C-alpha cells in the first residue's frame, strides 16, 4: 500500500525511514558497534561497523539521548577519522 500525504509517510532515504520524535516522547535505543568512521555514503556522514541494538532505554527520554554530534566528537579525537576497539 502506498503512502498518501506527508503526515502519514516518514521521509525515505533508500531503504531507511526517518524516525520522528519529540523531546519527551519517542523510543531511545542503545546501539553498540565495533568501529566508527566517516562516510560519504550515509546521510549522517558517519558509518558504524557491526551496529546492533543492545537494549531499549525505557528509562531515558529522547532529550537525554546522545546525538550525532557525540559520534562526530568521538571521530575528532581519533587519528585518521576511524575509531576501532583497542586490542
């Protein structure tokens, strides 16, 4: 079934759908990953290596969740714009 109207259809970015949220309502997911790097392929400009949802954060409202800026700061502190687990 096709979407009819912008109010019922989230924005699409290839196979990815935009998730809408507000400061006090929404779902917060904790995402674990093996590495982080800059990406020209993804709209966010960041790619996670082996991302996985580690848990749902029912205790945390969206206003307290980390944002893309947090990942960008992590990349800035690493050489070569790649963050990988230490051995």
